[in-house]
């Protein structure tokens, strides 16, 4: 006699009549997206997860085909080109030809639901910077991307009253991105009235000149004539405005308005249809996707090609200063992090790159030891000449007593104590990161006068570090200028931990839109424009794009590698350690 429990007796599946059209469609979708199995991409896996839930809501179709919500989202995706993306990257299902009475109607609806979901998910990912793995193109392009979770996107789409607005929200919300978007539309032939006052051809305008075009120049630069001044007189106020205009756009300021400055003043109109300008706009729109929509109410940002640091408070720069950035072969990386402390009178711990490339060759006494000359073995006087000390662990040692034939210099702690010759100067700003770069003072103040300030090994040297320390510590802990000055004057190493970490964004914008709508460009120091263009537009990859950039950050080899006879070391002669240290060639 067969005895069945109640659970055994129950129907394993309900009658087909109990499965509604929506449920039947959901089951078909699950089966279709599950067919790919392990080969499925992240979006396909997200579809399988979402639609596997028995209460999953269909997002885009019903018995009659596409819903109005679907049509609004497809219309939004159709605008992708205006946002610097490509419509062709998001294939959409056909909106015509659906027959609800067709034998394959359910299959058609399932395919349409899947295809539109994939387009939506890929658009959301790409809008937040997920089109490429930039570190594979260049390891110094290391943004922290906030890529959306595909399942969360779908769950949000299900409850949003306007899914098109929600999809658009994945685009950067920064004012500069919107300004670039408008510039892109104009560059592609859109009818945009930029409202910029034009300065026609004419004589050179300079201090003391009276000319009718000066009145136009005042309108262009927003310099009203005050205190009885003539509108047509090029006075000191106009000269100051011209200086600022030239400097903000990356030119050496001279205060003169000749043919070159006229072109820059009028450039938005003259260059709006330039293909190269369109390309540059697209590259820089992409870089805005690397940053979070909410940058924070108070943050620090450095734009490497502009050689400029800004502190931004409630959306407006409260402090701006010049910086020195990394050389082309020692690049300042592009990344984001949080500042954790300000260090007054810091120690400088010599990085392995300088130990190997600068110290070790100098210790060899000009090469005599390596090349078999009779002159002289190891010369350790370089340490004393440059105020460097050597320790094994925490124990300081005399470098002249070490067996340099056997020791690996990278195993030593080589450092420079605080003092007037310390290459970090009086202040260091620390935001721990895998690139081991930070901001700091410098003894080489003369470099800030140069228009191109790419002179370091990756760190950012700040022109006015005491002022930067004041604005940061005043915001964080209420410090005064007197307290900052006192901390510097003590000459003792002091670490001031920030109570609230401050976001730091190291960026690489080679183009920006100025407040008046004109465009400012900056030199592509490191060739990132060309590398990005290779990925985004299929242009030829620069010959050096695949070369290792971060060799200084690699794990040290077990023994020092000696240079080949007659082969110069990269970048400088063998006896340049003093210059290297005084110039702070650190990471």
C-alpha cells in the first residue's frame, strides 16, 4: 500500500491556466537570460537575478507591446550623442511590427524586454565612466569609479515615475560637464548663441591706449568704467582683467591685446566647428565621469595640465595656487582619495626610485668601481653633502661603514630630517594612496614662475603651502594664521590629524569652459588625450602607450641592477644627485 504525505500529493506545478500573461513572460525571460550560463556578462546575470524573483515587475512591455515608460527611456537613450556617448553602443528593439496574436508574441515581448534592459544598463554604466578599464590603457589613469549595481538600477526603474529622468541622472551633474555638453552641441553644428562680445581686428591695445575697441573689451571682460574713467581708456583695471584672462587660459600673461589674444577672446565662435575641438570636448566630458556627482561641500582639487590647485567651498573656489607636477616620465597620477593629516616640518624618506637612480650611481664614485677603474671604490660622502641619514630598521648607521658590495640600498632607511634644506619644505599634506604621492612645500620656489611646471617625480609641490594649511586647518579645527606660523617655526616634526577627512581629486582636464562661455585649453603633458582617443575613437595608439609607466612603484628586485657600460641612465648624468635632491625628485 502506497502512503503519500500531503506534500507528496500536491501538484508540483499549477495548471497553465493559473499562470497569467505577465508571469508567463517572466518565465520566458528567465529561461532566455539563463541560457548563457557562466558565459553571461554582468548585465545578463543581473537580468537573471532580477527576473528570477516571483514578484519581479516587467519594466518595459505589456500585452500590447511597449509601454509609454519604455518609449520615454528609448527617447532618452537616443540623446546619448549629446552627452558624449554613442547611440550606436546601445542597440534598441524595434518599436513597430508587434502582433499580439502572433504565435511568437510572448517570445517577441521577452526579447524586447531583454534588449531594452541591456541598453539601459549599459548606458547607466557608461554614463558613470565604465566604458573602459583606463588603468589598462595607462596605469596612471586610476580613477575611482562609482559604477551602478545593475540589479539596483532595475529595481529603481520599476518604482520610478519617470524612468527617463532617472536614467539621465547617471550623467555627471557638475556645471562644467553641462557646459561641455552645450559646447559639444555647438561644435557639431547646433544653433547655440554664446553671447560673447567679439573684438574685431585692430591695433594692439595696452595700458594707456585710448581706442573705441577698449569699450568692447570692457564688456567682454566685465570691467566697468568707474571713478570717472573713460570707457575707451585702457587703464590699470583693464590691464589686470587681461592678465587674468590670459593666465586662466594657460598663456603667459603680458596684459596686451594683440592678434593672439584677440583670437582667444573670440575663440568660442571661431573654433566651434573644429573637429579637433569636438574630439577634445568628448575626451574631457569622459573625465568628468571619473568623479562622483557629489564632490563634497569642501574639497581640494589639482588639475595637472593647468598646474593649479584649488580649494572649493560650497561649489566655489576659496583658494587657488600654483603647483609643480610630475615630469612626463614621472607622471602625477589621476586618482581620488581623502586627505588625513597635515605634517609640519616633515621628514623626507627617500623613495627607492631615487635610491637606485640617483644615490647608488653617485656612491659608485662616478663609475670607477663598476668599470674596473683604479680610483676608488665607494664614495659615501653624498649622504653628508645632502643632509641624508641612513638607518637599518630604527638604528642609525654610518654609511661609510657598510659593505656596499653586498648590501641592497633599498633595504636601508635613507631620510632627511626637518630643516631649511629639507626637500619637502615646511609642510606636507598626506592622503595615503598606492601611488605614494602627496602635496608639499619645496625649496625650489623659482619653479613657480615657469609657465610649464612639470618638474617633480609625481608629487605636487604647492606654491603657498602655509596658506593651504591655514585654510584646511581653519575649516577642520578652527586654526588661526598665528597657530600655523607657530607650528612651522618650531622646526619639529608635527603630525596634525584631520578630524574630518577632506576629499582630494587629482584631475587631468585639458579643456574647460570659462564663466563667459569661452574655452580654455591646456597642454596634454602626458599624452593621455592620445591614449584615450585610441580607446574612444579607434585612433592609432601612441607608440609609448603600452610602455610601463609605474616602474618606480614595482616591488624591489633582490639585487641592484647595474647599468651597462656606456649606457646613460634615464634622464640625467651620473653625478646629479645634488640636483636630484635639491629639486626633490621623489615619487
